C-alpha cells in the first residue's frame, strides 16, 4: 500500500511525533522514508543585512533535522532519503510528493491558535487541503 513515505520535519517535538509514526508505517509496509526540511528564504528576504546568514543557519538546521530522521530510520532498519529544499513549505512538500511518487505524507500539527494561526496559516492544513495523496496528521502530545 505504501512504498514511499514523506515526513516533512522542522526539528520540532511535533515533527518528532510524526517521525515515529512514519518509521512505524515504513517498518510495517517495508517502505522508504523521505525526510524533508524546507527553508523558506523569502520569509527573511526583507532583512536589510544578514539574510544570507539566516538562510545558511536554517539550512544547517535542516541538515541536522533530516539527519535525525535518517538515524532513527536506520536504527529501525528502514531506508531513508533526506532532502533540504528552499521554497514555500506547503508547495515544496507538494512538489516533493509529485517528484518522488510519494504514497502518503506523515506530518505533525503544532496546534497554533488565535492570531498566530490566522496570520501564519498552517502548513499542515494547506498540505491536507491540497495534497493528491493521503496525509496522516500526528498531534504532538499535550503533556510535553
């Protein structure tokens, strides 16, 4: 049923919960996990100076986040491919799905509320609404 599983990560605890589910699915279906981190450089383009430094730091963060997924997958005996991409998060996720024949996306929810959610929107919500493949959302445990 699933041979290619995408788990977008931002290195957050909510992403960690999704990673566990993605690896569990991959073990069950003998699937490959794709770990994706998206750097949204446009969000920092309005900085007068130093935007390159911010983007470089985010790329390094992305390398660390995807490496953590790859290590967890390796510990479970699951193949994993890592990618750090640049672009708008939800669109980059959709592009990765199309370009890699992804069967399911597993992603965390952050539980933003109020003005934060209104202004920033939700990457997970946009992916759920626009994805051509199933999207499994994993809520971060409240007690953590």
